C-alpha cells in the first residue's frame, strides 16, 4: 500500500434510511467517498445521563485520509444529530484491485 494514499473506513449512524442515503449520495457526488454501505440495527447509548435505544442506519464509508476533513465537514453540516458518530479507522490491509478502484473513485 502506498503511503501517499491512506484508505479509511468511516463509521457513521443515522436516524433513518432517507437521511443516510441523502448524505451518502452527497459524499459520492462530491467524490469524498468511493462507496457507502448501509445496515439497519439497534443501538443503545448514554445520552444526557440516560441510557437510550434506537433503530439506526449504520453506514460504512470508504474514503481516504486526504478526503476525511471535507467528508467530516459535510456530514456535520447535514446530519440531524447534535453529536453524530463519525469514527475513522485506517484500512491496514486491502486488495490492490480494490485500492486502485478507491483511488480512481476519489480522484477529481
């Protein structure tokens, strides 16, 4: 893997599929993400001193370290949560063909 291109997996949860798809589509249109995958599931969390639970749409966003600042800013601008989950994890190993596709998808 080339050090100049650092792939990231960003995790973000949304209150519903419509909002997840809206923001996911914006990320793709602006070439800030190569792919956005969705799964619906249950979350439990502490919020304002109470334990809460909700059905949420969890997104896995494939991007790069160079694109992360703009990606985070776009999510924060459009996300309805006061404190959205935005967690970036480095992709340590990836197939060369997938990495090439990511680079191509994120190039302007």
